């Protein structure tokens, strides 16, 4: 932003705008975090010192499929949508035929749908989508791994394929969404340079289009929730994993005074929606307030509110 340069210890070593003869302020430094490279990513360890980081397990991207269906492709996009809304969106198979009619879904594939084999695991909950009237559709497995991981497994004729999604909270109402994909039908293409290059070029663009279809709906949903809309109306069988996630979310947000990713404060630079997504994925009771009451609460707390248009 201002061209400051920082060394590996976190100390600021150059400030281009500094006047001649002036010293860099002694407190001009950034916090240094232990990092490790794994699965093509740099992972930061915010929970302690170097010794604690060294003792922690090496982080890995979790995939549901056994083996490696193809080489993993991944990317990310920054969104002004809350992390919890992305999580429940990925646990919701019923929206695919309609929201994604021109990409990964088809309206003609809309059918009766349920969620079976729902089981709690050490890390979260998983289930299998059922379409009793359309046994020809791809068998899809869903898994939520706390706190933000959503993992999908597709059993296709070409073999098992999977996707992993991490909508990492950056602040209230915003996230950095990481996606990872391994498709069995690309295994042969990956063995040739040209087809591998084409797939690497194509999928980030295609995924951006898919996310764009979700974004229009999620952004509007977030704004409605901020203004007091009810969090969930008339859930059906296909919503079972979403309901389970919401129950987890309600409890997790109350542990130790707030979410693990809190990070934000009453500082004026922490801009967020009036009600954030605080009630959007949790206790629907927080949505009974009027817009005026929400604004009054924000004013009383000293928080500065910017409304999204």
C-alpha cells in the first residue's frame, strides 16, 4: 500500500516516504508467524510459537476420494459473503438444478431428494444424497468438517471424483474461498502437456462462473438476513445437513465468548453489515428485530456500520 519493506523477522526495513535523516519507528513491524508448505500452499500457524508449530501435525487438504482421481487443481476468490453462508450453500444439493442451470446443474434433473446415512464423525457430519425417482443421477456424498471444511465425493462411471471447499473467514460478512478439485475423467488428460494446460486454464474460469451464480443469491440472502429476515423457513428432508450445521454453528459461536476467527472489533476500520451474518446461520431469534433496532444496537455498541447497496 505504501511500499514498506519487511524482513523475515517482521521488522520494517524500508519506508519510501520517510524524510532524509529520519529513522524508521522502532514499533514498525508486523507479527511473524511460523509457516509450512504443504499441498501447494503456505500454511500459517497463529496458535503459538515456533516450538508449538513444530509439534503440530503438518496441515493437509482433506479429500474424500480414495487414492488420487487426478492431479488436484485449486484456486481462491475473495467474496463479501460470510463464511457460514458459503458452508451451508455447499451442503445444499437442492439448489443445484436451479441456481446452476447453465453450469453444473440442469432444471430437468430437479427431483425428489433426501439425505441418508447421516453420521457424526470425529470431525463433523456426513451424509449421502438420495434421488429415489432418478437413480441415474450421480451418487453424491457430502461431509462437513469443523470449523469450515465442506467435502464432496461423486461416484461416476469414470471413477470417484471429489471437491474440497474452505471458505476462510476474513472478517464478518467476508471470506476467502479456496476450492480444490480432482476429477477422474481428467486423469488421462493430465498425462499430456497440452490437455493438462487447457484444463488448468479452463477450470478456474469455469469455477468463477459457478461461484458467480451462487454469489448473486448469497449476497442478496446476506443483506436480507442483516435486515431481519428469518434464517430458515419450512426445511425439508434435503436440508438435513444444513440444519445439522446450523445447530453446530449456534453452539460454536457461544464458546469462549465468540467465534474462533473473531478478529474484528469495534474499531472504525472493521466495516461490516449491520447484523453481519451473526444471526444468519445461527439463532433465528436474533432476526425478530426491526432495521431501526439493529441500527440502534450497532450505534450503542460503538460500531461503525456500512450498509451494502
